[in-house]
């Protein structure tokens, strides 16, 4: 098969309607509500300030330079007026008084001195007094001090004067505490008394500070880690009290770095002080003195920020020698095995060598590996690069020890920047919803290839969600492998927590399909496992330099022309800014390209790449297109001249990305013009949707040789799902068609349709389009005697109404949506019967191309409406159609003639579209799931995904499941799995005309007779009045089908999600729930695979309950059991994707499911092998 159904247009020039300015974008959480809101626990930040004697040394400042005009400091006159640069001032009793307005007026000779020259070159003159007119005074004994205004401005600017390091450190820390919210702060210093100038009895280690506070009377503030806005006493906040405590620090003593960090660890652990401190210590009735740990929950983040100006010189405490054990099990301070303990080569006093002075890195490693998992940041203050302390501080904070970062600070500005960088890191769940994509092999275009592509996303609360596209391999046994040929995932098909490949226990948290931390995906430089922010196409993008010129990002201007997305082509008003706001425009453009234009890391640099550039790939499956046929091997695969395969994937960074397979590099990206006004919200703190849907592709390969050459065409058609939607105004859903016939050059925009696309009279052509969730179904149809390639589009998702409608109700609220209401729990939205401005009720058939008699496409009428069937045609179409449409060729003519589509009212519709004239096309409601047989309250079912259709002799079977994708946490609906029979009936089928097989009585352990017997059940299933079967998902509260089913070799595969019980643990705010996979006999709903091995010893009399042989043969064979519980197995957590077939060249079939950031593989019914069937489409 080569002429795959895809879409394309040739040489078509058209003007796109200007995209309207949108209201606030649609930011409803929908299915991502399972991740909840991350815990709002404030991080614990303990600042340790070095208060050793050397911190009293001056640092910084600059010498006076007369050629520099310094900023005025308003230091002149009795009232502090501005000092004129060239004026001369006398200084008496702390006041600078104007003497003369010009240095040039001052005498050049006065008592053997040249006052003018001295003032000009040094800014100051001291000697015989000067007169106001600049002449030398007559009193030979008189003297005075004179300064230029410029010198005074320099002298009075504290930033230009040398200052004690401790004063600068205190000022910077105070500014940090004053300006930072959302964290808890505490303070520790070295264990010396300050202020009195005397040391404590134990000069080692560190301690919290106890300080008097103005207005607090005798109450002392202890600098434990606390919430800053809580009240200390009266109206005094902890923040105010901590600022005074910082001010009270004085300098004296040595530098016990390691023992102070160790003491900080004791504090975080709520343990006893190690060095005798009594500050912040509580004594119980038994006389035990311990700290009170600041930790409120085990998931709370704990940080130490250590500011010091020198090498450790007082860490000779034997306690440090016991914190770790060596290979022989002996106590040691050498936790990292670097061999530098217990004696340091650094000697502070001649003739005395301190021990444990190289232990700071070991203590940092020890604390990070402990229960509190303390992250250590270090700041070297005023240290030369050659200072031995620098290497120690760097090592203490590196990824093998404290796992923070080291920063160097030589002055006040450096120190402030270092703290800002630390806080940026302090303020900074990998997953995948979309089904894995197994591409067609570039050699044998009938079979799947030996690679699999997965989109990833990582929810980040209050920030930009990051994403990635990764590539893995498939070995001859259908196992997922990495770039090195090693197994990339754990395999645990029987869920016994033992890896089926290695027979070793799975690590904590791993399930079947979880990526191994050692796995390295293709395109990656190192092991990346399932980590979103490592490896993959995202890492390739991250490595680009000069990114604003290297990346090729395009959009469409108001004239309909493809243009580069840059400041020259994109005006501020196109982005929703004021027309003159070029600064906001420039910042946003740079951010989209990947620059840190909003200084997210607070390092003051906005021209560097952001920490992670690629946005989340939430609902978009990569569309893989082979542009060349080649012999598949590792050499050819990485040769970009040979391997021209491309992936097209949408992401919520605003773009459709074109990524090449040979090396993972982005070739170009496209921003739909409808989304331009929403880009300004991308970094707003809310998760905003952009290109969040999957593209369909039409490929025209004239000679069917597998190479896209001159005259061949590749066209993509895609929507944007919630992208383009609005939570406060009318939704503008759009579809785009792009010509991507060249794998290496920019695309061509062929057409755009939306609910604002007008007819000649001005009325909308596609007025019923809602958010464009329905993935285009590209079909070959015979219409009016012409062969056409068409895109069939469901009307989309009616977010304005459906987001407000959940639970056991079929009514609408008619009110504004509360975006924080996810409809969780056993609740039902309250509403009336009137939806507000409903959309999406129906479907459209849109032309892609018309084929001539030789099969050559013409795209002249691309984007034109061929047919629509909406609420305007039939008022029974009351609900939106968000899913892809299913199609069949019921007559074998080579043309699609029947469509099946589902709506959010829980209905299945049939559309008969085989007539030559569209005027003869018709539609009818085939099935309604609401209400069920449970009565009038058994309602609330919605259908979001396309059915799977199987043509049987004399009838068609339609498989689908119900489940509210956008309210996954709701438990007030009993959803179903359905197998509906279409025999051409004209009425609407309900459950009353179907058989309930929930209990799987066909595989009961006993053989019944009469009613309920096997023959009775089979008779009911096969009766002419029966229209199929269904299974109630009533064993797991809130279980629902949230993906399309797959029917293969007489087995129907469904995946489901069920929320778990709401957690009261502040660390477990999400509700990832449980994902499951069903394998059912497609005609009866029975179990076909031995998913439940715990029942294999069950005695059964029913032959239908006998499964495959477990051991032995013949009369001695032991059989497995197939009972109701064998229908389903748990596959992991999170919302699973649909089941995907893997068919390698061996023909041995396997199935894959994307679950919670992993790939769960499974073997289908034994003995299934797929053989090649070659065919040509004309």
C-alpha cells in the first residue's frame, strides 16, 4: 500500500480570513485534572551566613576617577541637596557647603599647594582656607577641607565604597527576605557568641540565632525556618523579626563549614544538637533536648544556602568521622570516597593541622541522601579562583553531593545575583496521553517498522508545561529497546512486580512499561529514561545556538502569506498587544523561539536559551511520513541524505513541529494565525492549549515507488483541539491544510476553515464548528461522478457547555464555568435544559482534492464544503461531536459510503453517504446510551472517541465505550463497553434491545440449565431482535473508557481509567487512579486471555471457562481458567492511550499501550501472525 489517504494542494493561492482577536483562551484542566494541584507547601530555606572574623574585612568599592561623572547622591547642604559635579564644597561638622560653582575658579597657588590641580585630579584639597571666590585665604594658620561635587557623589555612594563583607552579606540577605514570598526562611551562623566578642564554650558547628526585636519587649526571636508572614508577636511578623536578627550578626572566630552544615541537618531532622547549642532547642519531660524540625510533610523541599568567604579551619570534630561507613563497614567521614579525609592539607595555624576540614562535601552528600533530602547551595564570597575553598564549595554543591549549585560572588551585585539564581532553582510528573506511533517500515510499506515514537508532557504548576518527542526501537521479540539495543522498559505482563526479562524485582514505583533510568532514547546524548526534560527531540532543540536565527518558525499574515515569525512580520496587535507595544512583542517572539526573555531563572540574562524549550505534547500523536524508501540499517537511519522520514507533531508551545527522523532535529514549525493572540498567555501561570491535536496526511505517490519526488504531494490537515478555544467568549475552531511535499523546506498553507469562514452573503459556512477536536478522517469518495479525497470532520467539542456538564445529568448549566471545578467525586452539575450558544452538533465533509481518471489530484477546490449535517438539519443533533469519524466501504467499491460518529450525549449516529448526489445523503440516530436499563437516573454517559467497526456477513458491529474525558475524576456515572449491531434498523436502539453480559455468565464456573444457560444466552445474543451486548463498568467506581477501542483477530481491546480515592496526604494531591486493559471476545464479550492467573486452580465444569494449556499435554494437561476476572488486567496509573498494534517484518503481532509516561506491551491471543497483503489504490 503506497497511496495512503492523506491531504495536499498544488499551487493554490488564497487569502486567509484575518484571525479574530480572541477572548481569554480555554484553560480548563479537563483530563489533566488527574494531576491535581501540586502541594502548596512552602519550601524550607535555611541560610547559613559565615560570621567568622574574616567577614569583617572590606571588599568591593572602586577608586575615584575624575573623568567619570558620578550620579548625584543628594549629600550637599544641610537638607541634602544635589551636589553639582564641577562645584567645590567646604566640609565642616558633617555638612558639605557650596564654596564656588566651578573648579576652574579656584586658585592654582596657596601656601605651596595647587588647590585647583588637586581638586581636578583627586577631587579633594586640604590646607589653608579658601575664599568664596576661589582665592587663597589670608589667615596662614587657617585650614579647611574642600571637595568637588563629583568626589562627594562618589564618596557618598555606598556601592562605590569598600565595605565589610558581613555588612554587604546582611544587606543582600535582608533584601532577599523582604522581596521573596512563597518560601519559609531561617538563619544559622557559626557557633560563636557575637556582639560581646567572646566565644562560646564550644566553637565548633553552628546554631540558630536568638535576637531582640524592636517593639517585642523581652520576647526573643529565634531564627528557625518559619513562614514569613505569620505573626511573631503583636503585629510584628516573622519577616520583620528575621530582618532584625540578620542585622544583629557580628563577626568573630573560625570557619567550621562541615560541622555547621551537619548541625543544620540535625535541625531539619528534629534531632539533638551536636555541638551543645541551646537556641531553638526544646526539652521534653525526660530531659531530652532536640530541635523542632521545620518539615510539615515528607514531600516538602529542604534547602541550605551557605555563604562563606574561606576554607574550613575548625572542623576537627570526631562526630564527622562517624556519619558514613566505608567498604569494610567502619565509620568514616569520607562519604564520597575521595580520600581527602580525615586530615586536610590545609593548615590554619602554623604547627597545627585541623582534621575533617575537607568534610563539607561529605556532609552535603550525607544530608542529600538522608530522609530530609537536603539540597545544598554554596556561595563563595570574595574568593579568588585559586583559593582552596572554591573547589570544596563547588564539590559540596555538585550533582554528586549537595545537588544544588555553586556561585561565586566578588561584590554586592554578584552576591545578590547568586541568591537570585538560588531562589530561581528553588521555585522551579512525566507522562504521556497519546498512543505510541509505530511507523510504517521504509523497506516494506505494509508492515510496521522497528521504531516507536512517543510524545511526552510534564505538568508544572503555575508555569509553562514542558514536553518532548522520543524515539525507541522494537526488537525481533517485540520488546522496546533503546538506542544502544538494551531493553528500555520493564516488562511485567502478569503484574507480579518481577521483570519478565530479567526475573528481578521491579524498582519502587515501576510497573509494566515503565522506562528504565538507564535507557537512552534515540537522538539523546546520554541516558534519559522517561524523563521529559532529557533526551529526545527536545534535547536536540535545546542544544541549538543562535536560536532566533537557527530555528525556522512560520505563521500567516493578514494577507494569507506564509511569513517568518519575527518582529519584522508580526505586529504587536497581531499578538493581542497595543499596536505600539513593541517591547512586549519582542519579548514574546524571543520566548517562542526559546530565549529566556522573561528571565525565568532570575540571572539577569535574557538572551540565553530557556531551561527547556519544547512544550508539552499532550494529545497530539506524531504523524510519521516516509519521503524515501531505503534499506533499513543503523547507518542509513542516521544518514539524513538517505533517511528523509519526517514526524509532524503538535505541542502546546504554539506550534506544529516538523522533526526529521535521522537526527531528531526540527526542520521548521508552524504557528496557526488563529493562535497568535493567545501566545501572550503562554507564560501566564495557567496551562494554555495551542496545537493539541493530531494531523491526518494525504500522500500522492505517482509511481508508487515509496519516494516523494517532483509531482508527488504530501498534505497535512489538522485542528487544534482546545487551542483556539475560549473560556470567556465565542470559540473559534479552525482546521488547516499544509503542503509539506518537500521534507526539507518550508510548508505552503493551502487553506483554513473555521466557524467564521463566510459565504458570499456573509453567513458562516462552517458555523457549527466548535473546538476542533475531531481528527480529520481522510476518505476516497465518489461524488457527482467525480472521485474525491475528502476530510470528514466532526463538529468538535462544545467546551462552553460540556465543561459545565458532568455526572448523572443530561442538562446544561447555562452559566459561566468555574475553571477550578473539575466535577470530581460522586457529584452532578446542576443545570437547566437550555445550553448557551451551543456548537459542534453534527459533521462536515470538506474537499481535499479531485482525482482525474489517472488518479492525479487537483486541489483547486480544496477547503470547500461538500456536505454538512448539523442541528440546523435535524434538531435531534443536540450534542457535540468531538471524536474522529469511522468509515466503511460497505459495497467493496473502493469508495467510503457509510460513516459512524459519536456525540457527547452518549449517542451513535449513522450517515449514509454512498449516493452520487449529496442531496440523497442521510443520517439517523442509531443508538442512545442514555438512559440505561437502570432507569431514569442511569444517565450521564458521553462518547468522546471513534467507534471501531467490523463488517460481518449481513451486519456491521460497532465497538465503543462511554466516558467523560474532561471530567475523569467524576464517579457518579456507570459507564459501559458496547458492541452494537447494525443490521439496517431504522429506529434508535437502546440497552433494552441489547444483552447485558456484565457478569460473563457464559464463562461461569458451573453449567446452568434453562434460563441463564449457555444455550439460552447464545440464543439471546443471536436473536434477530437483539442488537448487541454491553458490559457495565461497575466494579471500579468512576471507571470509564477514554480512548478508542481496537478490534483485531476477533478480539476487542479497550482501555479504561478509574480514579482512586481522594488522598488526604498533602503530598499526594493528584489522582492518577488506575489504568486497565480489557480483551474481549468480539461477539460475546467473554474473556479470551488469561489475565487473572490467581483463579487458575478454580474447579470449573464449564468448558467455556477452560483457557490455554499451562503445562503438560493430552490427558495430563493443566489448563488455565477464563472467568469474568480474566477480561481485564491493571496496566498502571494515569489515563491510558488506545491499544496500538505492532507488526514487525516477522509478522508476530504485539500490542502497545501508553500509560503514565511508559509503554506497556502485551501479547494478543496466541497464534496470531499477520501476513502481507499488497494492494494499490487507484
